[in-house]
C-alpha cells in the first residue's frame, strides 16, 4: 500500500472518531467522513470493504486504544490517585477546548440502536471491558483486592462517561469536577484501608 493510500485510510478513521465524538454514530456517514478527512471517495471501499460499519468499528478501536494507552501509562505511576485525577483533567480539557462539543466516541456507539450492525455495540463493550481491566490491574498493583479494583474500575468509567454527558448538556465542567473530587476521596479512603495498610502496625 502506498503512503498516500495509507494516509487516506488513517485520515478517514481519525475523522470518523472525531465525528462520533461530536455528532454521534447515526450522523457519522461516509459523506461526512469524506468531507471531514478530504479523502477521495474511491478510497472508501478499497480501504473499508465492509463500508460504514467497518469504518466506525475501526474508529471505535482507535479511540479505545488511545484511552487504554493513557491508562496503561498511569499504571506506571507511584500514586494511582494522582493518575486518576489526571484522567479526569484530560477529559475536562477536551471538553473546554472543544466548546463542550466533544464527547466519548465509544458512548456515541453504545447508546444508539444498531440493528443492522450489532457488532458495533459489541465493539464498544469490548473497549469498556479493556479500560475496566486496565484500571483493575492498576488498583491491584497498589494493594487492593481484585474484586474491589474491578468495582472501582467500573465505577470510575461510569462516572467519567456520565459526567461528560452532563457537562455537554450543561455547558459546564461542574459535573466532571464533582465526580473527580468524590472519586479522589473514595480512592484515598480505599487505599488507606487496603489489606496491606490495615495489617501495618
């Protein structure tokens, strides 16, 4: 594949992810992706023989990989509370920089009915599971039980995603900041009372 063709493919996937963030899955059409990316129309079925469904599926994977990469980087931190604080700060910055237009492309796919492409919902579920597992590993690494780590991972993802939706509706970062503050305190408490800490003299 030539660099030009590869670049067109990558541009289309990135554009699809951007459109999912701002407009949702149903509004992310091939025409909008082509207009946004500047890719030639003839490249669509060359790069994506599965059409729009394949393109959106790959955009979901790209977005999922990006966030998973941030979580994986946080796993190296000595302070998991600070790492989660930074995760919330990233979302706050993205909301403000986009004028509260940018949401999560994974949620955009998950909340819409895709009867013709049920694999999109499965792809979204896979991404959420990957994020939850990465957070679980982070918390277990810092002394929490796997069960507690898994519950906290699911709770943090749910809190972030729900707060982002509320921020977009209210045009304010207040819901995200409230969720970040409560989770900050919750993690401090959980880590203070983890089995290791409780067994120390």
